[in-house]
């Protein structure tokens, strides 16, 4: 499902509107880790946010989903993108 996401003007808070009347705010000071996963052919691959993809020659990007995980102490937010540049 789609969720509206907004970075507040102070660049310190991420606000998520779940489109059901609930708005959840996440203070970015609570982020412990950010990492990217790539899903291709039902398998997940771990990559650093700045690295090239190790399987790029064998798996075309069109069949991949790029997942950015923002890891807080008690929960994780996952953002799924169809394009590498967007992730």
C-alpha cells in the first residue's frame, strides 16, 4: 500500500501519513543504521548504499526492487523503489 512520506522543514523528523487518519512522526536522531537490500528473482542481496551491485551483470535492473531500510531502535522502516537511482 502507498504511504505518504514527508521530511519536515527542520530535517530532523520524518512524518508518515498512512492514509487512514494516522500520522506517525519519526525523529531522525533515533536512526541507528540505514542500509539497502536488493530483491531479484525472489532473493535478497545486501549492498552498501554507495557500492555497485555485485550481481549487476547477471540480473537486469528491470526485474529488481531496491529496498532502503531505516533502522530505529525499536522498529524498521522499509522504502521500496523500482529504480536504483531513486533508492
